[in-house]
């Protein structure tokens, strides 16, 4: 029962943390709960479909289907997280001021919210399909079904509770600092997901590792430990990354961070004045 | 200007070398999951080259090959055989397990290549 609970908790944790960061990053935006809800619902439907066709997907492209699908899901999430951060670095300050001025949620249009919905869908789909497969495995192996089910539900509840805890914690940050914090969290999250995608493409033999294990910090922080798992999800900690993973990590940081900086950079007064007049 | 061009040529050439090394067919080893345990429980692999591990799940329900040491994670649905690539690895011992049944474990022992 305990083992089942731990496995379930681990699978749910990643999706729960990503959803809570996304919810916090959209604080004060009217309709965010609805869009995140759509994302979770779509993700669950997608997870069931992926699990139902797991055999077909896995055997596609000479047995590389699973990695290719997961890498595509991860890279799509990275692109959407990056888009969100770039959008926020353009509109964030005005949004925070507006929220303060009118004292209630601000309508921003559907575009930024649909981007967050895609992120939530991808997170739930990826982790959810493993949850469904694992649950099916328990059911099919027929071992102590009731005890296993109790463990699984316990793990699920604990995973969701961790997400809620992170969300509540983030909301305690004053609004003027919150978007800076969620911006950094999303930047590091996106870089970590990009490194995960590189790992999957290497596992599929599509990309070379260049070099496996450019360092090994398992003695310092084991990735299987709770803290190791948390840091893997939040900032992409890996105890033994390949050179290719490091390249993806740094490239995601540089591209998203660079675009954020380029957009947020104070513009020369003359250009701003011309734009205001024109 | 000319050393920029030289640099680009050198870069393309090294990319070609990487692509070559990677395109060479990797040696294949086999691993079977049966009654929720790995057979064999110890795989011996040569260091310094990419290896394809063919994992066959002989059970009827899904398993997940996972290894933090190797940075690998792959669901193997019941009754399927799927490849996964590891390496080039340095000599040493690497643990793996079935994430859906964590008491099933195995070890990959990487040995220096024979001269």
C-alpha cells in the first residue's frame, strides 16, 4: 500500500506543481480558473487516450514512439511557458498596476490564458498517462486490490495537496513581486523540461548524448529522494546529466531569458514618443 | 574573415564526426521482464560506446524501466519489446528498476573495452 502511494504521489507531484505555478502566474487574470480547469480536463482525457494506445504509440517509429511523443509534449510546454514569460515581461507591470487600481480581476483576452491551458494539458497528459498505466498494472496483476487502491488514492491526494500548498505559498507573495518570482520559476521549469526532452531524444537514439554523465552529484543529492524529485521538477536538477541535456537547458534559458530581456528593456524615449504620437 | 571560415569548417567537420559516431549501428543486448522481475539481473556492457538495450515485457501488464544512474525511463506495455539507447558510458555499476514495481531491480556493469 505504501509503495503504491509513493509511486502515485511521485507521478501526480510534477503535474500538480506545474499547475500551481501556472495558476499563481495568472493571479488577477479573469477566467484563469476556468481555463486551467479546461486544461486539467483535456489533460485527463488525453492521458486516458495515450494510456489506451500505449502499445501502439510505443511501437511506432521502430519503438521510439513514446519518447518522440513525450519529447514533443515537453517541447510544446517549453514553448508555451516561454511565450507566457515573454508576454508577461511586456504586459506584467501594467497588469499588476491595473489589478491594484481596479481592485478585482483584469480581463486580458483569451490568448494568454489558452497558452496556459496548453501547458496544464501537457503536464497532466504526460504524468496522467503513467498514472493510468500504473493503475491498470495494479488491477491486472490482481495483487491486494483494495490495499493498493487505498495507497493510490492516498498518493493522489498528497500530490494534489502539495500543489495546493505551493499555490497558497506563492499567493502570499505581494503582487508587485509575485510576477517576478513566477517568471523565474517558469524560466527554470521550462529549462528543466527542455533538458528532459533532450534526455528522451537521446534514449530514443535520435540525438547523441555527446557525453553521458558530465558530472555525478548523486552523493550530494539523490534524484530519487523527495528533495531531489522536487528540485528535478522545479529547476531541472539531474544527478547525472548528459552534455546534450546541458545544452538544451542552457539554450532554453538563453532563448527565453534573452527574449524577455529584449522585450522588457527600457526603450529610448524618442522611439516611445514616436509610437505614442503615431 | 578567413579564420571565421576555418572555424565554421572545423565546426561542421566535428558535427559530421559526432553524426558519424552516432549513426554507426549500436550493439544490442536483451533484457526480459518476466513475473515482474528482470532477466538477467546483471547486464555487462562495454564502456565508451552507445548500446541498444532491447527490453521485452513478457508479462501481460505494463512495466517501466527506470534508472536514475543512467537517466532513463521508459514504459514497456505488456507483451511488447522496445529498444532504448544508453551510453557511451564510463566503467562502473549502474542500477535500474521497474518503477511500477520498485522491488524489481537490476544492475548494469560497464567494463573497459578489451584491447
